[in-house]
């Protein structure tokens, strides 16, 4: 069975992301985020860019993800399974604002993966959705770039590595970060590229 190469790319900065708002990807990429993404569009004769050779680009339907894909020189197709978590009543509100107004609800959401005090999607439900999509890519033998949201990438990593879903809170995914996964048979592996300089890691960033 042929391996699948997957690059999970976090969308660029938005104003909402800078203030740690739920559903930040629903906004447009801001000026700083666009500049950072454009700086990493493919250049030179091979036109590969920092993601290497890509057969297909999929994105969350959210504006920030689609705009990021275009900015780095990809031609995206929206994929509903890569949409951000549904934050229900918290969408557009910052973590600090929710913490001030609903501290017990925020603590419950952070402590219990099955909880959805905002009336939207729980962390466990998000992982089920994203994990199902991930597993459907195994064995395809294609090279895919998936531009999506930090939370989606967090739960994707926990699913790929068989970690508890709560481990997502211990993963820090910055804007334009690139996480490389390689699918072999029925499992995923975190892929560490050949370092270009001392200290390089497999959780790279487009910076």
C-alpha cells in the first residue's frame, strides 16, 4: 500500500486570532498574516515552496484558511471535515471574555473532552470528525496540503499518534506552522524532515 504524505498547515494570523477569540478563522487574514504567508509562496525554478511537491490542497471552508492557501501559492478545494470546531455561543468571543463571564463553563470545557457548554461541538466530537477524515486519506498515495485551524491540527495529531484527546491542550500550533504526517498502512507517523540547520524539527513553521 502506497504511503500518503500530509502537510497540515495552520492558517495565517487574523485579528480575532491575535486576541485569542473562538472561531478566529472565520475572519479574514490580517495584513501581518498575509505578508507572512506571501513571503513563502513558491519561488525559483522548481516552484515547490516550503511544502515540497503537492498533488492536492484542501482547506477548511473558513476565509482565513482559503486565503492562506492562495497566499502561499496553492489552489485549494474546501473540505467540510477540516472546518474549525463549532464553538456555539462562544464564537467570536475571546477566551478571556468567556472566562470572565462563564468561568465554570470554561473550566468544564477545558477539563472534559466530552463537554460542550457553549452548545456547539465538544473536543471529542471534533476529534472524531477530523480523525475520520484522516483515516480516509490512508493508502491514497497522494501528497496533500491541508490548510486548517490550530485546534483542528491539535486533535489531528492526537488521533494520528493515538494520544488521549486531552493531550491536544499540550500542543502549541502557531500560525503558518506545518506538521508533517506520513500514512503507512493503517497508521500515521509524525514525519521529521532532514534538518536544514542544527536544531530543525518536524514541526516546522513558515516564517
